[in-house]
């Protein structure tokens, strides 16, 4: 909205968002833009504004701006025709896979409703919604005739009880707030739909049983999901609904993957069936040690462990199938499953079985150095390196230079590395900071110059260091001037007794901080050629300095980038004016005046754009 040239530049970037939702009515129109993190709503409030100049570019909305409150943007009203122009501009500005149009039926005349419906149906979008108090059979029938079946449809309105239409249950997904006009037999014809939502129905438990029976015996896929509100006064009787069906249920959802493992442990044929299903896990973590080896199972929202407790078990029969663990099961405790001990050799067989049982994109192997003799450590390291894995971790009290160097030589640079051990202060290796993700519990051997060589690293976490605020400042200045991307995330714990001094850390750097969250500081790289991750956020927690960098055109950080870019331009302009005053002392007044006018325009743009940062 600040500048049409900026809009044209941003169109070429095509920033990604999840959804654009346009709600049209004659009183309160609204546009929502949804990202993975949040939703920004733009409200167009009714006013007595002169609308002689139609809005065709986003920059024309600048004069309609009122305020920004709680993540929402408020502008004065625009016409419904102008909403189509704004939508067209947004589709050129953003790359967006999902677009939804909502019509507020009660705020329009019938002629307007049909006029805008016809215009919408010519556009590319995925979901069509109508909000109304009530809609007649005639209007609904004509609307159903017009909407293509590939569309998702929401009708949030009362509907006559005698309503019927052959396409009513044919849309890809649909929601009816009022669905008491439907009979359960109507659902027997649905095929290959995604989602059905029915808020108010006349269905009871017997209708649900009839539907489930039909779904169970149907020779084609009917739908992926259905949600229906039963008629008022109906009590859900689970036993009645499922008594004629074969069902399984997990008493505790947090143990769902234990449930799968237990099924596989119960019978080898069941394990073979489950292998074909390939249930998804986020990660499998395997810890090898002589006391309590364990396997961690990680989903998107929780973590559980299978722990093998030390016992005097006869290990003459090696475990090669999960069914062989049946006799070793002890109990489930909290989020863990406890089994009797297996040999470390058998842990590799279990890994192989779990790999066939689950679809998993990330395998993490951890060796407990203090529980293995050196020959065992190298034997198991060699076996791990022959498998598909993504992170290699070592836990121990201390590691020697020789052992660490040999390990570094063997590890592939594409693997993540975690070393939770004391390290010699004179340690050094050319690959030590080359892995995509790196964590050193003891990093006092790292010099700040070592970090200057990192390139295209995802994450580095250094727990104990000898760095102070001056070292952080040196790194940030190097990062700002570097002609290549260095890192996405960096966590440094400063040396003991160091107090964080923000003034020392940001010396010679241009930064902005949040008005409501002063601990968050943002900066932009001075050198942006050939780089993507040019905006950084810094946080300070106790003695930790946390740096995150982003590509602003992909990570929803254009606002911070735009403010910082203007601040950099203002500083450059001020320096040029100062230099001119020092070098020419009153000469070249015309050039100086030109620079002062440029400075005033930049400051005006910053005032319009910046509402959240202290500069």
C-alpha cells in the first residue's frame, strides 16, 4: 500500500500464504490472508466517504487506512466492485493454493447477489460460502445449478424442510448449517467426497447405524470424513451404534504407536499386515548403552520411549521379530513401555523391524560412550554408518582429540551431529562446523573466527563457550557483510559471569526492536547480493544469544524487511548529507537540498509503514 513500485516488486516475489478469504457485503466487507502462523483480517468499515476514484491498485488504499488493532487492519469502506479489484491485486501479490469467497446474502438485493455470484464463478477459487438467515427453495435450486461440482460449498442458512436437489450432496466438500431436510438414505449415493459437515439434522443413533452398515458394505469409497449433529434430545449410545461392528479402540491416544507395536508383538502375521500399512512417525531415536538401551518414538505432538531394563535374561535366542518381545513385556509407565533387556546386537534387528513397520523420515542414533568399551563403540559406529540415518549423537563424560578426529573423518557431512561431552580446549577439525545441524555441549575450544567459515548451515548450538559480547558483535558484523548465506539458527551461551550488554553487541549495526517485546531485536544484512536469509531476529535469554535468520519473501517477514530497508536508506541518506556538509561546507546546496527532500520522503514512508518497532 505504501508504493506502487514496491507492489510491482513484491508481485515478482510471489510470497506464499495458505489462504485468501474474501467476504462481501454492503455493510462490513472483509479479506483474510492466512499464513502458517496466523491470520490477518482487513475490515472495510462503512462510512460516508466520497468514492469517486475507484480502487484499482493497493496503493490507493493508503488514504483509506484507519488503524491496526490486534493483528487486524481497518480501512474505510470500498464498493463490492472494488473488492474484486483488490482480490485481483492480492492474487498477483501472493502465491496461494486456497481461495474462498463468502457472500452475505442478507446485505444484498437479489439482483446484486446473482450479479456477484456470476462474477465469482468466473474466477479461480476453491470454496464458495453463503451466509443468510434463510434461503428459499427457488434461490437454492438456481444456486446449485450454477455451482460446479468440484467446488467446496458452505450454506450457513435456514433451508426449507422440503428442499431437495440432485447436486446437493455431490460437491467435493460441503457444510450445511441446516440439514434437517436430509434423509439418511440420501447419503447412500455419495462417492469419493472429501468432507461432509451437517450441523443440525433429524438423525438419531439408528440412522448412524444404517449409514455405517452401508459404508462398511459399499464396494466404492464414499467419503474421507463426516461430522453430523444428531437431532435435539438425542443421547449418543456408543454401545448401540457399534455393537454389530468389529472395532478397535486405544484407551489412551498418547499410546497409539505402542498400540501398533503391541499388535505387531502379538502375532507375526499381524506384523506383516501392519508393515503394508506403514504408519507414520516423525522420528525414531535409538540409544545404545549397556545399562538401559532404549528406542524413542516421536510423533508430531508427543514422544514415547521403549526402554529395555537390565535383567538376568538368557539371550541365546536373538530377537529378529517383534513377536519375540512378547515375553519380555513388563508394563506401560507414563509415556514409556518397559521391556526386559536385549543385547545391543538385537537393537539393530529391532531397528530393522521398526523401519519396516513405520514410515519415518528421521532416524537418530545415540551412543553412550561411558557404557561401551572402545572396540564396541567403533563396531557399532561402523554398523550405524552403513544404515540410513540422519543424526549421530555421542554422550560421555569426556572425549579425546584422537577419538573425536577419527569420528569426524568417518561421519558424512550431510548428517546432523550432537556431542554431549567434555572436549579438549585445543581440539580442532576442518569438518567440526560443516554439518547441517551441530550441537556441542562443550564449545570452549571454538574461536569466533571459526564461525566466519560456516556456510549454508541450518542450526548450530554451542552450550558452553568462551565468547563475550564483543565476540557476538564481531560475528554479527561479519554476517551482515558476508556475500553468502551462513546459517539459519545459532544459539550461543556466553562465558560464565558475562552480562549481556546490548549496546556492545549492536555496535555499528542498524537494528529495530519490538515496542511490546523489547527482548526481540531485528536486523537486515548490509550485503544482500546472492543471499536469501537477509533478515535476522535476536533474542537474549539469561546468558544465551539466539539468532534466527529468514528469507523474508518465504517466511512471512516482509514487514520487518521493509521497515529495516527504509531505516537503512535513511541512515545512508543522513551519512551522505553529513559527508557533503563536511567536504563542501556550503557548496552544492542544490544537491544537499535534494538529499534532504529524499530524507523527508523516506521518513514519511517509514512513519506510514512502521507501527510496531522502535528504531
